[in-house]
C-alpha cells in the first residue's frame, strides 16, 4: 500500500445469516455447506475506497445503509465476508456508547482499560490521566461504575480517552449527538485541531456539519458505495435523494456548478464617502441569479428569478450590512399547486446555515392556490445582518403542502452569491444591527457603592 494511503478498502462486503427457525442453526452445523438453511442479508458489498493520510472524510447515508458496518470492519472489530481492509496507523474509534468499557468497572478503571486497548503503556496512561479526567469533566462519577452513567457521561469519557492516545486515525460515529452543547463544542475544537495532524472519518446525518468539517464525503446507500467526491456536491446529491423519496417519479436533479462571473454594477451608498474611509463598513457585493445552479425537485413549479431590492422596490447590486432590504423570488407554476411554500436560507462557504425563512406560517391559515401557467412571487422584507468578510450563497426553494409533509418542487443551491468585502464582525457567524448602544458611568454611592440612577 502506498505510504500516503491511511485506509485502503477493496471489494469489501459483509453478509449476515438469517435463520427462520432456531433448529435451522443445528441443521446448518450438520449439513455444513452442502445445503443452506438460512438467508443471507448483505449489509455492505462491493466497496472500493482509498483514504489518504491527513484527509477528513465524511460518511453519510440513511439509517441502516451500512455506515457503521463499514467503520467496524475498518477498525477490525468486525470480520469482512468478502474483500480486504488495510490500515496504516493507530485508530481511535468512537463507534458506539461504552464500546470497550466494562460496565462493572469505574470510570477510572475503564480509562486504563480503554487506553491500553488503544496501545498506551501503563506509564503513558499515568502521565495523561489527569488530562483525560479534566477533559471528560464528569467529576466524582469518575470513581463510580460506568453502568450508572448517563449516555452523555459515556460519551464524555469515551471521547476523552480517544483524544489522548495519539491516534493517527480518528473515527467518530454519531457519538457527539448525545452530549450537551458545551461538551460538543469542546469535542469539535479538538476535532478541528486533530485535522491538522491526522486522518478523520466523521459520520453524521447533518449535511451542513459534513460540508463544514470534511474535505470529501462518501455516500453509502443500501449497502453500496453510491457516490464519493467533494463534500458539498455529495451532500447535495444525498439531500436530493432524501427529498425524492417523498415525491413522485417526476422528481429530478440537475444544474451545474460555476463560480460567479463577477459583481454587477455597484449602487453607491448615501454614506459612501464616510464609509469608504472606515474599516468598520460591511460592504456586500451581490451577483446575478444563476438559473443553472445545482437544483432538485419535481418541477411542478420553477424559480425564474431571485433578487434583492431596497424598500422602494429598486434592484440592489450591492448593499451594506444593517440596511433594510426585500428579497424577491419570482416563480412559474406548471401544475396546479395548493399551499405553495417559498423559502430561502443563506449559508457561508462551509455550508453552515446562517439565517433564512419561508412563507408557511404567514399563509398557513389563508393558503394560496396557484394554477398551471400562472406566475407568482414571494417577498421577504428584513434588516440584513452584518456578516464577516467572506463568500456566501443563498439557496431558494418552492414546495407545496405543510412544513412537515410537503412536495419539493424546485430547490436551487447557490441561486445567489454574496461577497462581503470588509466587515467589523470578527467573532461569530453574524453580527446583529443594534437599535441602540449606550455606556453609562455611575456615580459612587456611600451606602451601596453605586448610585441607583446615573
């Protein structure tokens, strides 16, 4: 295996034997391979994949698609029925809660057990124990049997051990979904640091997390490797497939990716002369609507135009954060549509959703009907938030039905590009326009230390 390959999988498959009756197991033992008394269920088959050193790969797929089976064979905890797996380097795997833990042992004892299984000597565990205990943050429960732990405490202890064994390959399979917010953020900070020195396999049903974290994505569907490639493109195909299961056979996927061809005419701001000298300005360039962007849907209606306008209805080619704007979405109906829902989301370059909305709640009690051949439009008026410098994309969609049960007619990714040239926002994903900011100095009070009123 080439030195730059961390994981190599060839023709990998796993089959389970399903017996209809208990006595069939005994018959199979007696007859051996001369006759079959069982059915085969292939959880995974025909998977060929190479993962390079230092690569971050997201594994996506529905429940029961074979993701966990694949990871268990990579880790060596499950024997393949067919094919072969070659791994170079030490693996730390977080496949399921409490895997490798003895429920009768205390947390402290399980730290030594799990770390030794992962290849550390007793002296190395002694040196790192304090750091592992601090990372887990479960307090006095560290000396209690783990059978008393909650799922979140299991996750804390398991991740703390994995984070301190100097692994070359880290595998995380949905274990972070059971932790609290603070611990999940701590784990994500560690994962981002680990990416700089190791190979990461990250399993999640959250496509935005995969796009945000991973260089490449692998989509496993019904036991087969369906698609692999850039995380953003694979996740788009995966989400489209999820929507297609709810719709009829007319559901299609199309479009192509292309970079924006450059900003259109900039509209001068009334504060231009002042703002151009300020480093605090939040200048946002807008790009033309891209009708050829990647899309999916049954196309009972199609999006024909997307643009931002000022409150008077004039098209904006550029704007500043904090300004009042109107997003207008123009569409055409090709079939009769009851209760259309038009919505949008704005995402950063990593695919994280920053904000968005739709028409559902506003028209839930007074639904609109659009006939085939009619055009219609939706508009959203809001104060545009401040954004950090960088590139952003707006996805726009038309559906019909309710928020929980609907048909996706036309979803366009990257329908509109935005580029923030400069910004005063240095922390967080967005900055909020402030209605008022005040700073008051209080006079000392002899009794309370401060005056009650300034």
